[in-house]
C-alpha cells in the first residue's frame, strides 16, 4: 500500500495541465485551458483544465477529476497504478509496506523477468533496423505485408537473427542471468547445457499487458521457411508473468480507441490487428489464435460492452468459435458478427481496400449474433427436421446464457419470427436450458468452494475495525430523541411489511424507528440533504463558523467539521451512508493538523471512492448557491457559512423526521396494531413525540436556504 506522505508528494508534483497535455492538445482560455475531450467524440472543445484547482472536467460527458482520476480513466488503470504512473513521470520513489522475504523473492523474480523482456524487445528492434539481415529479411517481410514504418514502430516489431544462440550470447554478455532467460521463454536449455534461442530466424511481435509491459513474444517463421511447417507462429511459454488466457494482443494500443468508440473488434491473429490499425481502425484486439477465455472477455468488458467478432467466411471456424460467443453473451456483452468475403481475412481484406472502403464495409456489414447464427444454421437445415431440431437447440443454448431478461425476450421474439415457431415453445425450451445452466453453475461454484476449503487457510477478513457508530450502525435512541440512522449505504428498514402478519402487535412495536426503505435509498429526501452537508464538509471543513465558550469562559473557534459532528451527536445521529460517515470521521481525526485543507485531503485520498466523491462535490456542477444581498453585493458560501451549515443540518433532520412520520403512519394502518389498543397507543405516543421535535426544528429553521443540488 502506498503511504499517504508519498501520495501527497505525487499530488504536489503532478501538475494537471502537464499531465493532461500528454494526451490532449490544450489552448489557453482565460485562467483555464480547453481542448477536445479524449473520452468521447468531441468536435468542439468541451474539456476544461483548471491549473488553479488542479482539476479537469468535460462539460459534455461529465468525465474528469484530478491528475490521478484523469490517468485512471484515460489509461484504464486502478487508483494505485495511476499513482505509480505519475510517480514514474515525476521521478518519485514510492515507499510501500514492508514485504515478507517470500514476497520480496517473488517480486524480484517478476521484476527481473520484465527487465529481461524489455531488453529483448529492444534487442529485436535493433536487429530489425540496424543489421543487414534485419533489413534484408525481417523488414522485407513486413514490407511485403504492406506495413508502414509508423505501424511497425507502434507495435515495436522486431527480428531475431538466423544464428540459433545470438540472443543468448548477447544477453549473457550484458550480465543477464541464464535463469531468467529460460523462465521468460526467450531461450531453451539444451541437453548438453547450452542455450538456444526460442525465436531464432523469426520476425517478432511483442505481447504487452494493458499497461504496456512486455510479458511475452510471438515469433513467425519467414515465408521462405514455412514449407512443411505446421506451426508458423510460436509464442512465449506460460510463466509467472505471462498467461495466454489473460492477455489480448493489441489491447495496450487499442484501449483508448475502444473507450472512445465504445466498441471492440475481435480478430484472430497479430497481423489482423496491425492491418486494421493501418486502415484507421484502432479499436481491435486479437486472442492470438487461441480460444477466447473468461479472463480475456472480462478485460474487454472493462472498456466496453459492445464487441464485434470478425470471421473470414470459414463455416468450420465460425462453428468452432460458438463457445466463445456464448461466453461473451453470458458476460452481458452486446455481440455482433462481421463476415468477410470468401477467402479473405482482416489482413488480406485490408490490403485490397482503401481505408475509407475498409471502414465503410465494417460499419455496414455488422449483424447481431443471434440473427447471424439463425440465418447460418437455417441454410444448413434446408428443411431437414433433425437438423432443424439441432438448430433450435443450439440457438436456445445461446439465448439462455444472456443475463439480461429484456435482451432474452427480444432475442426470443426475433428468433421465433425467423423460424416460424410459436414464441411460447421457444420460451419453454429456454427456461429449461436456463435451469440446466444454473445447475451447472452451482456445481462449478461448489467445486471451487471445495478446492478453496482444501487449500491453506489465509486470513482475508473484510470486517470493519471501526466502532458501530462510525460505520453507521443503528443505536437505540433515547425516549423523545431523534430516530437513529440506518445501516451503511442504504436507509434502514426496521420493520419489514412483508413479515408484519407473522408477528404479534407487541413485537411489531419493539422498534422506535419506522423509516421505510424505498426502491432506491439514494433518492430519498434525507440522502440529498446529507449530500449537501458532506459537500460543505469537504469544501470548508477547516473553516471557522463561529466562536464558543470553553469551560474557562474563553472563546475558542468552532470549525465546520466540529459544528456538523456536534449537531449530529445532539440527536444521537450519524450520517445515513457509510462513506459519508467515514469522511466525517477522518475530517475529525485530521482537522486540527497544521495547514489542514479538507478539500485537498479528500481530493488526494488514497481511496478511489472518497477521492471521486470529493471531485464530484467540488466541481461546478454541484456548486452551492450564491445570492445577492439587498444592496446587490454578491455573498458567497464562505461569507455565510454559519447560516448555511445550520440550515442544511436542520433540513437534514427534518427530512429524516418526515420519513420517520411516514413510517409511523404506515404502522398505524397495520391490522395487528389496530386490534391491540396498548400497541396502538405506544405507536401514537411516539408519533406525537416526533411531531413535537419536527415543530421545534421547523421554528429553528426560519428562512430556507436554496441550494443547487
């Protein structure tokens, strides 16, 4: 874990204009900068960067944040990885927690393997450009495929010399250990003890992780050497840093285009990816000739829900890929198919078309997979009842894995129309298949659980170490006090209506809080009021709102953080959402520190959820109200903090009371309560107490403060 001091150093060094300028062309616009948004198809500059605030924001699509948020979104990195990215950019050493000896050894080994692969990539490139054989053989091959120089550079293509141990000798001479040359798969240990290059005499395609690290290589035998060779391509073997199941060729180069186009093309080979890039279609990846895996699908799903699979017209290849398509559907992806003319693959098709023709063909010939599959199998069935039955079963299996009910219904309706069948017949078959599918999933989960139970036990507790009040756990309120807050993240449902009939009237009145949970707790009135309080807390937490007398009778400053905390404690309340309560708790812990700034602290918070919320609540979209006094002087939030916080707190409490009263009235309609006079009077007494609190708060509120949230 990266310590807070290091995070602070990174945030201090990361200038937002400098970071964004690496990816976006910016022009000065007053005190800010503007440019085309990198996150959507922006034609007029709507992406604004504020160097004063250290924030960026697109006023069209809404994406933005501080330097870390921008890198996370643009490079599709996690929060820690985005911090590491910026640390490398600004040459800041990251001190993380102390690793065990075993972890240090594993990390050292992985890092050593990455270093060897990085060196090998540079070696292969140098051989391609700077040697006679590289230019005459390797570059000649790439030229014959029609690859431009900029594309060759982009994919870091290379060449391995014809000598069988050239790389091994050079690596050992450079001081690299034989152990890592073998573990990365660059070299093969021979029986006599010597090393042989795995990729000798081949052109090289480096394989990158999503963040750009080289984890492996693909090597292709040159055309003059392919006669009688069954495997033209050879990949690095599985290792601690490389797994074919987890990597997608071209994803590193394609990820930004995938996000921007909200679409990913899936092809089979390395050259297919490279040729499509050359045609201006950059949102394309390859499964490297292997069957599509769950890990690869989930990686694509990080960037988009829409995928188009390109086929070269080979019916056998299409059938072999059906399992992968069903896995895409099961993951919730929107799958389309694009069939190329007979005899063409994405690479050869690109060589015979202009970029405009190529892109137009891709756009016009995409077909929904279920429709494509139905048409294809109908042609094969040709009126044969047995083949038709198999066709229906195959389509049913594909539709059954679709997780979205609406999509399943639409697919079912369209398929029934195409097959000329009654929709209810298909629905019945799909429901049966779904039952089979669920049973298989259950067995798979049970098998996984059994494997986990037999594995060594590792402590991975997720229980919170915070006290119940800090997490927002309910506490029984004192008589006449405000009702206590619900469980974290959702409003409390202290008395489920569905179970009221099974309880006695006495049991149904044992709780004093009757706030009912809606379909979406975050739409409840008190949530909106609470969000405004959190917004003030993040913006002005350390500001002084008033002065109070201490035990010695001296006036001491009272900050926004303290005001909100004591106002909640007065009625035994916490915030209704655990994340909000956590923000308040951390503000209380740090607000007395010298030069503490709540806004800076939470914007730079190591927890992504906290920093993201802080950005949202400090951006202009959520700006609190400004108004004019009678003499037309502009009054800002800072000028009226005491009134602002006091009114927001009162509104928050009144919103909770309103929900509480609604819950009580619902309980009074319960038949069990109506039949039991004692229980009815108990609920009525509580109702009157809450009404009295509401009346007191309404008088305190006075003139309302209008806010923009």
